[in-house]
């Protein structure tokens, strides 16, 4: 990549001509409406941020039994599709681009959040440490139910159907959530996957579900309109792997064959070396990957431009800066000060701390 590439340089992402290399990272905000359907407030939130080169939405459950938190949107009902269509229409009217993040929380859930009070599912019956936020407040995680081999095709089918629903909702593409300790990540890492069948025991078998899901989603969208997010160093949700460099190098190498729109690697956990397993240089994944490489976690304007200039990434996604600064690209372009984020309003509530952050006058 030429040294003069910056955040303000355009980039082609599959069929999408993006005006800049700034992505809005997926951020759970717990503000979906009745039936976990996006509402007008959500459309206002996203349209305010339409100047991002690419918006990646908050994670959206692929099925009713994939839920992990209250008031998070889904993409499995007619009402949810209609709600998201309101969002995509509004953002497209402003010239923006959106990918929907496809999400199954797996063991990071609670029976009170699931239909019929069912147990959360996982690769293995291993309870994560910690607590989950429910409609009744914080509760301890439970021991999840290990998925039977015969149930896995149905999970893949849920991803395929959710991808088709996202297409019907008018998105420009989808991002497969393979990070942060949710279902696909649980299958990939050996701290949470202790199966001894075709989906466990070796790196290639643990990666199998992620690759089969990717294949199913690409069958709906075409590879160049599908991205995937991974978190190799992230201990969040009680995640670890004994050989993360081998594990993630393998899966990235295998993902190359799909011709994806991008690989989205979050560096979260880098600040806690060893917390999720032996630390390794994420730059090795950049060298393995043959397409657009997006990085994330704690970047500011200077760090992001330096990473692009050094060919360490092709795009950078921003979370909290976009949350608090709807017009982040304009602020970066003008060297304007950034709004400070209010963490007390990150999750749940109304427009306060959601749609009321001021724009540049």
C-alpha cells in the first residue's frame, strides 16, 4: 500500500465504493423495540453516523434461541426485517453503507432470555465464569447444553436464513460475528470446545463450524459482500486458547478461499498479555490474509493513519469514538475536539447518550 494512504482515502469493498477507510465498529446498545425489532430511534442513531465509510451494525441474533442480552435486535422475524429496512433506507438516503452483524451468543446467555426457559447451547457443557445481564438484573451464568452433532446443521441453517433476511432488509452485506466469546468463537477455541467429534479435538475440526457458516452465508450473498470478525487475544466472556497463533493462523488461511469483503481483527486483549492464552503478533495474520484487512481497538486519528501508512491495515474501525461523535470523519478532517463518551448510557435507555451527542456546528 502506498505511504500516502490515510483514513480519508477511498477504498473498494466488494461492490461498495467507500468514501473513506473509517468503519463504525459493531456496538451493542440494548435499545431495540418490542419483539427485539429495530425502531425509529435506532434508525436515527445509525443515520447520524452515515458518514462512516462503512457502518457495521450491532450484533443481531440469527434466531430466538441465539439471544444473550435484553433489548438487542434480531434478524429472524418479519418485524425485525421491517425494522432493519427502516434503518437501511434511512442510511442509504444519506449515501451510507451498512453491513449487518450476524450473532449467536451460545453459552453467553441465560434461560430467562430464551424461549421456554431453555438452556443456552455451546460446543461443550462448560459454564463461563461471571454473570449475565437479564431482565431481572445480573445473574450467574448457567452450565450450557452441549450441542449434539445432529443439531449443528440446523445452526448453520439459522445463519443461512438470517443472511437471507439481511438481504431482504436492504443491507449492503453482512459480518459474521466470530469474536468475543460467542458461539463461533466458542467452537474455535479449545478453552470452551472440548468435543471429541467432527467439531472438536483438533484445530481444523474446531474451525469447521465457522467455515461451514461462512460457506452458507456466502451462498446467499457472494463472498465479496461478507466480512468476518475475530478476536484472537480477547479473554472476554471467559475465553482462552492454548495455541492461539496456530488456531487463528489456520482459520484465517482457510477463510482466504471465500474471497470475503474483509477480515475484521479486534486487538482487544492485547493490553493483557497471556490472559486468553500465549500472546502472539497479530501482524502475522495480516500477512496470511489476502484481502482487505480491518483492525480495531483504541485507535485515534494518528495511530490509525500510521497503521494504514505502514500497511498494517487497509481499514480501521472505531467504537466509542463513533458512539460519542456521530460526525467523526468530519471532526478528524478538521482536527476538531471529540465529544467525551458517557459510559453510564452505553447500554439500554432512550435517546440520552444515544442520539443526543452534538454535531460540529
